[in-house]
């Protein structure tokens, strides 16, 4: 191993260290965790699993605690523009130095144990949060629950946002099987908040089996919400219940909860910008359930719409297209520079002759076409975190020079 001086050096090293990108299972990472934290972490933990809505729920919980005197940390993934986005303490991202220091510590403790990129990031989050003496950490589960590296940490409250079909190669192809994987984050005699309005039976069965204190979200949150979309009422209600479960240890009052939910912010969740007199909407909807929610939100306002779209090849792309095709007048398809990306020929074949599609050379080409085509008033950029990240790199200068938020 050569000298690793920068964050990029470390990330490149991690990407090539383990024989596969995703390797679910706690045996390897738990060994390293127990060496690093023989007594466990000193802060309280809320773990958040689910198919969609995890990022929003983490943002709401973090924002609520920020209204109090407690020091709150948030771990989430994937990042959009910068790796540091994964580690946030009281709204401030961890520095390159903090992250590199954590990586050095992991490297010195892991011995012969091989770790994935995500496992490195989970351990780094815990090291950073411990050094910063946070009161509580909100940890977003990466994939599934039971075998995800976040699950090596015993939580004080677990949250399951919802269950839908995604990552079938890893989690199973039914809601019952996927529900069981997500349920794996529950702990005995510990509260679990489930936001799914039609939960698979496997969640209640597992809770009963291990004696977890399972509670379902029965009422949507009805006051002011900082994030756009009707579905956020459910996420906000979930966050509020999760926080209330820790009220004896970390008390927050109703005023703080309301303010936290009202002022919560999260990039690329129906994020609206005005550029070139067009409404530009960025959304990381990357499975059929998320696209259905995006479609319902777009349908509230009828206007000619052009989409910039791409996806990863392990997604049910035809279902994603079907959920939103009534809203989209033209599709601009863009290649993604990641291993799991679908190639343009295969992506084009997911569309039928009724769809108006154009394959672009790259994101720059797609954005130029979308912003300069006068027949479309609205541009929707979605399909993957990678799509939104590629778009934001190009759009940020426009936003700075020509920005006007639509509220």
C-alpha cells in the first residue's frame, strides 16, 4: 500500500480493496467494530431502514435535534456531490482531515479483514461521531437492514420507512422477504417505528418473535413541512415518533419538533430551481415506488415537461418509465459513468414507439437541449443519485448566477 495522503487517495484505495462492491454480512465488519469500540459507542443511536424516504426521515430527525441543545450526527448515503456529505454534525459536514484520520484508524485496526467501501464509511462515521462527542447519531441503512453494516451497532430506536420492491438480487423479490430483511434492524425490548401504511406481515411477526416494541405511524404530520411532497407528511410523522421515544433521555419539546420539521432541508428531493425561465426539478427517485411519488407531485401542475433520465441496470426500468410516462413529453437519455449503469442501447429498448426519446452524448448535451428548447416549461432530472450528481455539477453555476427559488 502506497502513502495515502488525500481523501481521494483513500477512496480509490477502498474501491479496489474488496473483491466486490456490495458484500452483505456483518461478520467481517463486526470484527473491526469490536476492536475499535470494545464497549460499543457512547452515543444514542436511531437506525433508519426502508425502501424510500430514509434520507428525508434522517433529515427531519436531525433537524429536530438541532433545535435543541443536543449535538446530533447524521450518517447517510450515497452522497451527491461530495463524499463528506455522508457525515454531518449539527449541519456541518466532516472535513477531509477528520475522515482521513478515521480511515487511518480503521486501517490500523482491521488487520487482515477485508472491508467494502460502504463498510469503511460506516466505521468512519462512528469514529468521527465518537471523537466529536455527539449525543445522538441518526444512521441511514445502506441496503436492506439485517446484513447491512449499520446493523452492527445496537440502536436505541429503529425506524422502517416503507417496504417496496428494490434490490431484488440481494433482498428477495417479494415485500414479505424484503420486509424481513428491513426488520433485522429491530432490537429486543427496543422501540421500532414503521411508516408503511400496508406493512408486510413479516415485520410484525419478526417484532413479536424478538419482543421488539413495534409501533405503526397512524396519522400523517399536518403542520408546516420543510420538504416538498405529500409523502413527506408520513416521513415527518415518523421522525416525530422516533424522537419522542427517546424523550426521557434526550428531551425535546413540541415547539422544537415543529421547528425542526418546518426547517428541514435535503438536496435532490423534489428540489426546485428556476433556470433560463424554466422550472428545473431534481429528484433522486431511483425505483418504481419513488418514481410513482415523483409523478404524483408533478401531476399537480400541468405543463409541458422534458425529462433527463438514466438508471442503473439492476432496476426495473420499464416500471419506472410506466409510472411517469403520462407526464413526460420528451425523454433525454444520458449515459452514466458507473459500473452498474445501463448502456444507452439497452435503455432505449425499454421505451416503446409512443415515447419521444433522444439519446444524448453526455449530461452537458442533455442540459443544453433541455434548457434551450422553448416548447418545454419544465425540466425533470431523475432516475439515480448519479444522474442528479452529474446534472448538479453543470447546473450549480447557473443556480448561482440565475437563481430564484420557487416556494
